[in-house]
C-alpha cells in the first residue's frame, strides 16, 4: 500500500503525516461512558429505589432486568457450600488452570503489601504511618455478554491479601444462568458472600446495604454503562476503584512480529464489546499492510466476528508513524489500558513510557496472558486515565493512618512553631492549644 493510507472494510488506516491525523485520532479516542442524561436518570431511580425499599427493590429489578422469576433475596443468594460444589464439579483441566492462575495472582500481590513504619526523632517524638485493611469490600463481576472468572480472582485475591475481613461479590445471572467457573473462582479466592444481582441495583445494594446485602466500604470491578454510572453516583457513600470504560489495547511493533499474532492480539480486546478499542502503531508501512491482510483473513474465523468487526470499524486503527520516537509520543498521549511493546528491545523503550496501565514486553508476551494468569492485575485504568491512575492492587483495599506521638520536649518545640503559624492564620484556639504544651 502506498503512503497515502485509506480505510479498509475492517479497520481504519491512519498516518501521523496526514493533515487530518490529530482530528481523526481525537475522534477515535473520544469516550465518555457516563454522560448520557437518560441513563443517569434511570440509574438515579434505581439507586433511590434500593435505598428506600432494600431487598424488595432488588427482587423487582432483578426480575425486570435479568428476566428472572424470584420472590425473595434467598433465591438470589449463594452459600459457601454452593461455591465449593462449583469448584469440585469442574473438569480437572479447568480446576487446575483456575488454581494455577489464582496461585500466580496471589504471589504477585503478596509483593505489593505495604508495611506500617515509624521513626523516632532525637527528642523522643515518634512519627509514622499505620496501614490497615478495609473491613468489607464489594466486588462487581460482569455477566451477560461473557462470564469472567478471571475478574473474580483479580478483584478478590488482592482484597484477601490486603487483609479485608469480609468480601461481598455480586454477579448478574441473566435468565437465571449460573456460570460454574465464576462460582468456583469465588470459592478459590475466599469470597464470603455471593449475590446473583447486577447492574445499578447491585451497586446500590453494596453502597447502601439492604436487609440481606451488607454495606461495604469500597466497590471494585468493571461493569456496563449502568454500573459505571452508578459507581460514580455512590462515590462518597463508599469508595470506588475507578470508572471503567471499554477495554483497550495499543500495540507498538517494530515490524518483526508475525502479522497473524498481532491481528489476534487486536482481536483479543475487540471481542470484549463493540466499544472496545484496538490500535496498532508501527513505522514500517509494509508491516502494517501485512497485519491488515491478516485481519481481513482471520476475522471471519472468529466466534465473535460480528462484535470484533464492529469494534474495529468504529474504534480501531492501524497507525503509521515516522519513527520510534513518534511512537513513544503516541503511547504517552493515548495512555492505553494495555500496551504491547512487540519489538526486539522493549527494555530500551520502557523508561520513556510514562502512561500505561499494563505493559507487555516483547514479541511473546500476549496481552491475553495478563488477562488470566501472568500475575499482575487486569483491572486497569481506561480512557486515558492511566495518566493519573494505577492497576487495581492490594493498596486499593488498605488505608493509611498518620501516627504522631510527641515527647514532652517535642511538644514544646513544635508548640512554638504551631503557635506562630496558627496566630498568622488568626486561629487563636489552635495557637493556645499548642501553647499549653510549651515548657517554660
């Protein structure tokens, strides 16, 4: 293909040299998943209903939105025995794979655990920080278009490692269909309570509590636009991890990776849903041609072809850049959820990458490995929020308290400083409180 790039039937072709590149890139990246006024109104109604009517509202909304026919929360509650039954009933191959993934995720997150610390100053004053876990965490696990046992592990295991006392999981079961892998993962990850509810009503139940669902301190886990909107609305009542947008991947290739591999890497994110984003950047235009040919050839072989095709046509692109340095600038501008550095020397590029949720290094590190079993968390910042956010981790389930223990001499010395500053702010009670401790 010539340097004048055109759009194919499957995916757009962009060039940083084109005059309209900036506008086209802006259009591709634009995403605001919680701005629809009608969705906000519906979510507000649901939140208000659950807050006012508790369990009865959960039953009503579950019947309406998930096409169920239940009369009480008892029918939407799963006990520990049911979770264990799901785990032991799995085929051996699935049970072993799930256990291996859980083992790796736990081992990685064990290394994240921060420690409390303190130091003593010369006059005997002790300063420090105490790290404590949340009492209760709520985990939202998506259901509907796909089931995500991996999300159970990625959300619950860090909470367990952090020392959270009680883990509450909600998962929608449209048409009453239970996913045994999801339940088995909950057993393996040490989840304490499972409720088969979803959507904004599940977020409301976790945030406010009902007769059956205990109120939590923080809600984590991705969901659809109703879940994202509800999480934003209840923030303040509870903590949340992030407002998750559609899944994203940005692949940067030096031209040496097999085109079929890269096409399938792009598909792996595009198959999540029609709003997912898959981008490939390279300074080798013939390599982009080869990847495009692979996309066209492999796309009809996918089980979720229609979803992938829609995703690629709406939000996907093959981007030709001038050189490696321009590729780095694009990485940091896009701030992708998943970044694949599919090149011979990814370590050389790594120090220049400032904004990315997770970075997959080298030709052999498919993003899909991170989704399931590599170890690092797959709950990642989306929609450019990697500029200021981090992957979900142990630290999201802990909080820090400052420790100040003044000696007699320390209180006297600090009292003089505090007095001057407090009187400068005209806060005389502050000043006098400090002055009482000053030694004459």
